């Protein structure tokens, strides 16, 4: 039961603090313990929006394809979705594209959060620039302790109902899968083979950051997925492991 209450940290928090229909309470929210930044520092970051309100994050894979989390796309139709790319602010600037279609990983399980990855195809094509760039997918998981960063427009504290207008980021460190599932932390067997973790004291992804990028070594290593609360000491943020799910993305994109 605890998981379903606190999962509110990874899933996206819509404007006004409401969780979009069909989304589990997850790491929704803003970056916790981070700093404001600009899109030129994270040009692969996009805002996934439902009916014009920020819902989740995403990463530019190609000029027509966005990578995000499967839990961000439950009980929703493409017709109410749009992507804003190339802007520091989720609500203005950059370029806005309608979503033509999306596909969730067939093995996604909302109870265990395994295979929490999806691709979105936009109506049109992104024009790459200093503020819109694709990011390569990791082919292997970073080592335990490796430096990483996560960005998004999620809430800045667990349970908050407001999201920042300006993009935020935070630096964290990779917590390897075996370490994340060890007695050092509280997740145990809930950490599965399609997941990777990251943490830093007082720093984490949160509601509204779901689907957004965890980057290490210049490549996309994770997709914000779930967690108990935001920045809780014994519970790192949990991400879909891009290295383990890479083949699904490349074959479906």
C-alpha cells in the first residue's frame, strides 16, 4: 500500500496539482533540492502536456520520436497530448507539436513498474538547434556512484501542488541495481531488472518529473519512473533502465 501512496514522486503532476487520470501516484512533481536552469543545458528535455497542462517529461530521441515513461500514457488518447520542445518554460516558448501516436512497452506492469518506458511520435518534425537536440541511448548501465543529472518541471517537494515554470535540474549519483535492492535501502525485491536507481542527499526527482531524463556520461541512462516520496533518505529515485530497454526503443521507434 505504501508504494501506491508514495509513488506520487515519479509520475507527472499536472498543473494545479492534479494527477492525470490513469496515473499512479509516483515521483510526480518537481526536482527536489535542485536549481533553475535553461533548456540550452538540457536541449533533449521536453514537456509532455495533457490538454495544455504539463504532465510529464520526455527526451528527444529523434526529430520525430520522444522517449518517456509508460505510466505517463495510461488512460489517455493522443488527441489531448502535445509536446513542447526547445523552451526553458513548460508553458511558453519553443515549439509545440501535437502527438500523432504513442506506444507503451508491452511488458509494462503498473503494479511492479517493470518496463516503464514508452515512445511518442509527434505530428511533424523537430528542427534541431542549440535548444533542441537528440540524446543517445545508453548501451550499458553506469557504475555504482557515477555522476548523473535529472531535469524537469516537477514539484520541488513531495506532496506539493504547484510546479515551477522554469526548468530545474539536480545532480545525483547512480545507485546500481544490486545496491538499490540491498539492505542498504528499503526497496528490496521491488527493484527489477528493467530498473536503475539514483540518489543524493536531499535531492531527487519528484511529481511531474516522470518520463524525464536521467543522464550520465552524455547519454540517456534512465527514465524517471517511481519512488517512495521524494528525496527520502532510504529510498533512491527509481528509473527505467535505458540500457536494458534500449532494444525495445530502437525497434519500435
